[in-house]
């Protein structure tokens, strides 16, 4: 029998208030940090690593040589209801234009598995919309380390 997939419903997102400007070594180091939940996540952009494919053509080959180039850990946009909370205050502080620090982030799914990331916070963008849209805010997270996953 095949198990049903896990949805995002019931998941959480949290952020650190203390900067993490160097790579976080491993899962234990991420778990040791203090996180504050940011409630009311409406959508979260894709995470993971993309890498440029570089090529070099030579006269004597029909097919260009290919290799891996620069990697990017992602820049997802996270959207929230614009509701005051301790987590929202931390996000706004971390996103301040004069704040170039990196922070740690924790995503936890309903089954207890986790994803940890580290990077900068930009924004906020105050989202608009139509008559039936909620007051929302979004931030872009600029990850600078490959994600680490918990059990």
C-alpha cells in the first residue's frame, strides 16, 4: 500500500534573531540555535541548490565540454498575513536596509521533519491585490549555504 504524501498544512517557519554570518556546521549546530516562529505563512518559494552548467567548445569536438559552475542556494519569497507577532518583528529587523547579516531559518513539516537554511533577509514588500485579498507582506530570503535536513 502506498502512503499519502505530506502537505504543507500544519507546517511552521521560524527565524533566529541572532546573526549567523558563518556556515552552520551541521544538523546539531542548527538545532542548538534559538528560533522564533513567524506565524501565518501563506506561501513559500522553492528551496534547494541550483548550479550553472558551463560549456566550452573546441575545434576538435562535435559536442562542447560541460562542467559544473557556480552554485546558488536559492532566494525564495515567503509570504505572510500582515499580522503583528514576535516573529514578524524579527523578520522586519533582519530585513532592514542597513542590516547585511545572515540568519538561520527552520522549516518544520507536520511529520516532524525539518529543513534548515542560512542567509540574508530582504523586504518587506507590502502586497496589494483586489477586494477579497488579505493584507499581506513578503520577504525574500537569500540563502548562502546548502540546506540541511533533519529526521
